[in-house]
């Protein structure tokens, strides 16, 4: 039985909360725990037996070099048929699926997964498939039209930032679904991972035709331009709730959205933890002649880390980076070809591609982790500024090709690419 997966990678105009990190790399390719964000999703898909094709759908230009390189490298590494399909405009979370239906339906897949790209976690795709098949085989469902969505638990206060699900406890059948409700609906939230059978295209077709026949007063497009976007959440899930066809598979494993730059440090920590349990060979360990490693650390084989540096916990150091003598790095991402000079200290920060941090400089940010005292707490996506117009404390981000001088302190600051800093900086955005 053929299985496929679709990953919704958005486009240059989505993922704006992620700036300035997306100014020189598409968000889905931002490296976390040594690999692009969507690499982890493709790796999870590759572990599902029978799944041999992954379609990336988005509105990035198809000649985007990094995307092309990524597609060819994952094809080889996972022996999967990975392809990118470009939408002619942003078609929403289901418009692209409908538009590329022929490509999805070729070889008559039994079912296909759909995954949002800005999520991280330990995705129980095989278990979800087994649950989906059981529901299909269930005597009551002779129509065999079954759809499954992955859900997890959130706090009551945070649930309204997600799709909220009310389901029957015994069967998992979704009775009610509301996308980002203003009032409380449920603490069971949509993880942005679905398993659909091909019947879904009948519903998408009706949603499409229905939209085309109605004037769209919300659209900013000229009236002559037909809006072909479809929302998976509003036009599909809300319609399918209560029809006896949509089911929820609940997970308690790690899952999070990646909506902000701070989210990458949190995702990095959790992916490194997964490596520790499942792929320990990916993590760096202490050796007689290497740097001191504390906790979970990933270092690219081409990076040069001085033996007197101390790295970790929860650090990823990308290709070609250089870390000097006595440097101290903790809870941070050091991106490609960045250079951290001797005795510099980097805490809760991201050092961009080709940037340098001078000797004895301290670059430090403030973590924005989920509240550990609240069960099921998720990361909050805080705005840049508080109600008084002051910058909220955040991780420090040094954009690409920035020179941070020696012997200064940079605290809770965001530096855009190609900017230079002349002295110590605190709670600032340097534009
Ligand atoms: N191809 C394509 N085209 N992808 C898109 C488009 C589009 O026009 N718009 C958004 N996406 C992708 C984004 O890149 C992201 O991976 C995913 O679709 C969802 O993005 P959003 O529309 O920003 O929704 P959200 O992340 O705020 O909420 C969704 O995900 C939550 C879980 O993370 C919803 O599905 C929620 O219900 C859910 O709880």
C-alpha cells in the first residue's frame, strides 16, 4: 500500500515572527539540532513503512537554491521521492493540497499525511497510521471515509492560540472543532499533523466551489481576481467535525510550534534530547583532546572547536564555524561559518552565518521557555514590545555577517544582518 506525505512549507510572506532569522534562509530550512527544520519531519516520515514520497508545497520560488540543494540531499539520504511544488500564490493551508491533487493522487495512495512545517516533536506517525487503519476497518465505517488528526494537551489559557478539539473519549471521534477560539473550548489542541484518505478531495472540491461562488469581502485582491485559497482548519476540519469521519489520535510525546526565534533554541534542546535517547551517535561526547562537553551538544564535523572551550548543554554548532580558546557556549545556536573568538561567552543566543564575536565578549539573551510549573504549558509567542513600548527581554540574535567587537556585552538584543556594533548593547533592536 502506497503512503505519501505533504509538508506545508508556506512562503516568503509567512513565518514573519521568525525575522530576522528568515532574512537569508527560508524558515523551513533554518537549522535546528544540526538539520533544517523540515529535515526532522522528513526523517519521521521516512520511518513509516510504505511511505515513499514527500511533497513539499509552498510559495517559495522553485529555483530557490537552498531549497533545491535541500531537496536533492534528503532524496539521497532517505531514499524518498521528495519533490517541491510551488503555488502560484499563497493558497492557504489546504489550497495547495487541492491544487496539486493529481500529484498527490498518482499511484493511488492508501492515505497521505499532511504536516505543518513549523512544528517540532516526536511524531508518532506509525501509531497514528495504525489507529487510522483500525478506524477504517471498524464495522460502523463501511464508507471507509476516515480522517485522523494528531492532538495534544495545552493549558486552558494557551489553548486559544491553537485549533481546539472536542472529541468523544471512547472513540476519538471529533464532535466539534474551532480554530483559535476567543473563548475556552477545549485543552485538546491540533498539532498540525493529519492523515487523510483520498475522499478528502471531494470535501476540498466543495469548499473550493463554495468559495468561488461567494464574494469574498475580506480579500484584499481585486474583484476580478479569484481567490483560490482554502483553509484546512476553517473550511475542512470545522466542516468534518461531527460527521463521524474525523478522529483524533492523542499524543503525550514532546510537541511544540516554532513560531519565534526563541522557539528554535527550545526546539534545539528537545531535538538534542531525542538524539540522546534514539540517535546518541549524533551527539558529541568528551574526548581526551576535545573541548569540554556538557550535556547534549551537536557539532558539525567541519567546525573547529578549540580543546579549551566549554560547550553545552543544548548547543548546536554548524558547518565551518570556529570556536576559540576558552570560549563558553550554552543553550545557543552557532550558525554556518560563524567565528566565536577566544574567551567569548555565548548564552541563550543565536550567532548568524558568517558573523564574528570578538574575544572576551559576552552575548547573552533571556530564555522564553514554557512554564515548567504548569503541566502541558507551551511556549508563548511574545510580541517584540510590552504595553509600554519597551522591548520584551528575549534571546539575543546576531544576524548574518555582523561583527561584534571584543570586550563588550550584548544583552537581550536583536542585530539585523550586515549591521556593525560599536559598543555594549542592551535591550535593543539594531536596524
Ligand atoms: N503551502 C502553504 N501555503 N503553506 C502554508 C500557507 C499557504 O498559503 N499558509 C500557511 N502555511 C503553512 C505554514 O508554513 C505552517 O507550516 C502551516 O501552514 C500552518 O500555518 P499557519 O496558517 O500560520 O497556522 P498556525 O501555525 O497559526 O496554526 C496551525 O497550526 C497549529 C499547530 O501548530 C493551525 O493548524 C492550528 O489549528 C494548529 O493548532
